[in-house]
C-alpha cells in the first residue's frame, strides 16, 4: 500500500496508533516522511511498516 502514497494523503501507523493521523510529506523509495498529530514529523521505513490510508467521508 505504501507505494501509492503521495504528499497530502492522510495515514495512520498501525504499529503506533497513539501517534494519531499523519499527513504524508514525501515518499522517496521506501522512505516516507509523515507529519503526525501527536509526535510530529517522522521518517518511516516502508519496508518495515505498512501505513494505513485514512479515508475521510
């Protein structure tokens, strides 16, 4: 799923639900930079963590 992520998309880290919702800032290869509500900017290794897309509706 990480390969479809683009800047602006909203995601959650299922391994760290307390981080809250995050907005994708960039994705370069397997490195995904996300700005999360409760922990700020984090660089995620997409080979280790499969982020969940948040669908607003």
